């Protein structure tokens, strides 16, 4: 997610009962372990985030 630090105002992880958690962007749920009944696959939350923000948002430029 550090590649998108320029478009993220805050990032908070709040866990629920029995390890359940949700990932929200602007109050929209993009991933819910409770709903799906499983953990996210590697890279899944980042992929969902990229889909949410759209293709016009470029990753944060890295210094060389």
C-alpha cells in the first residue's frame, strides 16, 4: 500500500470477533473475511484497492 500513500489519508485495521476483519475505502467494503469466510489471497486486497481507485491513479513515484 505504500505505493499509494499519496492517495490514502489514513489506514486503520480493526479486527472483530474470531479474527474477522473488513477492508474499507471511503466507507466502501472492498474485502470482508467475515462475509467471504476466508483470508485474502496474497495480493488480493491490493488488487481490489487498485480496482477501486481506478487505472488513472499512478503509483507513488520512487526516488532513484
